[in-house]
């Protein structure tokens, strides 16, 4: 594939910033500029909000799971400390009169 050179005018500060950003990503400044130019449109605010909403839901579910786990552990610890014995299913049914 044949390529043709293109030039752009950059201020020294712009050139320095592009070079630093390219270095962080392990790219040459030319490859960095090409990738940025061909990346396509930036995600819209609606897309960003949808992603944020999804991430928030995942985090909320994880927090709720952690709280449920801690409540269960505390209940089990109370049970173990009380010395009460566990009932078999048939004993529970008998006590409930079922």
C-alpha cells in the first residue's frame, strides 16, 4: 500500500504534548495522530450515561451482595455462639405441624 506524506503545523507545546501522549501508549507521534484521526466519533453523552448507569448497577449489586454476606456471617456467628443445634428438615415440618 502506497503512502503519501502529509504535514501539519503544530506549536512547540502541541508537539511536546502529542509526543508525550504517544510515548505513554507506546506509539510514534505519527501513529498516535493517525490512530486519533481515524478513531471515529467520540461517544455521545447518552452513550456515556448508559455505560455509567450500567457500571453503577453492577457496583450496587456487588455492594448489596457484600452486605447480604456480612449479615449472613453475623447470623451464623450468633448461632454458633448460642450453642443451639440445627434441625433436620423433618423436625422443622413436625414443629410447624405440616
